[in-house]
């Protein structure tokens, strides 16, 4: 296995050790493993639960309430404490972290999706570890008895968003079994799943744990989404010694889910399936930069823009001289803006528009060359 970008999802039961508060000893071990991967040059994103547990601990509550506003209060109180714990733990390794709060609405909106993707990739380029969490204060669906799971679906969406190679769903169980291991002493761990079908889905228990909100069913759904985007997935026990290091090295721990497509093909299908709102014609130099040098499309290489589109829309890119379609991608600028800055150097964007949304018209991370 050759993983470069890894997303690690840490569940509530893992981070609390099954208790009602964050377990800093467990968190320190997990952070230490991630720090080792970071020093080796790997890029790591964390999707972390635990804000509600941290809020419950801070308020010293004994009586438990189940209503959503109260859980939102716990999340609001606990989120800063959760991040403070991570900041101190990663600080010991001299690693900078960044908090990123998302909701599913953010990832369904085209502009929010584009901004979230660009921000995450920019953080990784700077050597920063993003720590992502569902924005529990406003995201009601996740806090409700959690039919969408304890950040499981979010981790799959972020893994796809950021083009991760591997998604680790770390929890307090060893993986997917062919029967309930709590009831059947002969239950056998399934080490590899090549395709998630009805038989696999039927094995996942829909029951939820006491502190967390996601059972095995939500993890299987997350694995189904991620593998369809070209991301390998592992469900494993986060309490296993050096589990993050071992998984990153390709060791067989837990249940491994094989991607059903390549990341490139998945990205191509997604972009090509979207309706293009406009067309950009580019010169020979820009075409060479896209095709042969894996570069972004800059305003200097654009000769003509047609169609009416906004920032975040899909555009087709054509070779000006040959008239052939060579790429498609997500535009950082509207058609009106591009009409003004086409042919200009990137350092003049602010001067010409009075605002700037990046130096590229289409960033290479949001581009598919055909």
C-alpha cells in the first residue's frame, strides 16, 4: 500500500474510553501516532467526535437530558475544550492544527463545497493538520438520535472532498463480524470486503452505542460512499497498539474495504456528470501546462469566455486553435469576472476586479484533463 493522504475518524467511545469524559491518555497515544506519520511526510486529516462528551464533563452534569437543544448546548461548551486538548497534544509535537466545522448543508452547496475543499488542501500544503467536526450547534440531523451516524457519513464525505487515499474509521470494535460478537462466541471477523452488497449491509447492526451516535450500520454506509469515490476504508479498533501506524503501512488490521473505482475515475465521473455552465478557450501554452505539466489554469492563458456562470460552476475548457475539449473543472471566478481578467497575469486580479478568489481560474485540484 502506498498511502499519502489519510483521513482518521475518531469516535466518541474511543476518545472517552467508554466513559463519560475525554480520556487524554488515549488521545495522547492517537495524536502521537498521527504526529509520526506527519513527520514522515504523510498528510493527515482528522474527523473527531467528542465535543458533546467534553461539554458534559465541563458542566459536571449528572442527570442526562435527551432533547436536541440541550445536546447543542453541550456541543457549544465542549467544542473549545476538545480543540484545546488537541492543540496541547499536537503542540508537544510542534504541529499546528486547524479547526474546521462543517455541516452536510455546507458540502451540498456548490460554493461551500469549493471553499471547504480549497481550504483543506491549502492547510495540508502548509503542513497543518485539519480537525473536522460536524457543527453540532446548528446541525440538528447529526445530534438527533443520529440516524446519519457519529460523524461517519461526514468523514466519508470529507475523504471524498479531499481526495484521501485511505479512510480509517477507528472505534471500540475490531471491525465487521459475520455475527454479533457480543451474542455469538463463534462470530468471525471479516478481514476484507471487495464490494458492499445487501449481504454485507445485513451484517451491520443498526444499534447505537450509549455515548456515541454511530453503530456499525452507519460505518458501512460511510464505507460505501467512500469506496465509491475511490477511497480505501478500514474499520478497526482504535485501542489496538500503534493501529494508525500499522494501517498506514498497509498492515491487515480490522476490516478492509476495497475501493470500487479509482479516485481519478470517480472525480472524472463527478465532474463530467455535472452540467457545464460555460466554456473557456485557452491558448497553446495553457493547454500544454494543463496536459503535460499538471498545472492550474491561470487567467493569462484564457483567450475567450462564453456562457453565463458563477463561481463554483463547472466549465469546459477548449484548445483555442484546435477547437477540441481538453478539460473540465470548477471555476473560481464568474464568467463576468473572467471576461475582465482573461489574458492578464494573476498578480493583476485584485487591481482589475477589486477582489480575489485565488490566483487560478481553475485550480489543478478541481480540474480533470480529458
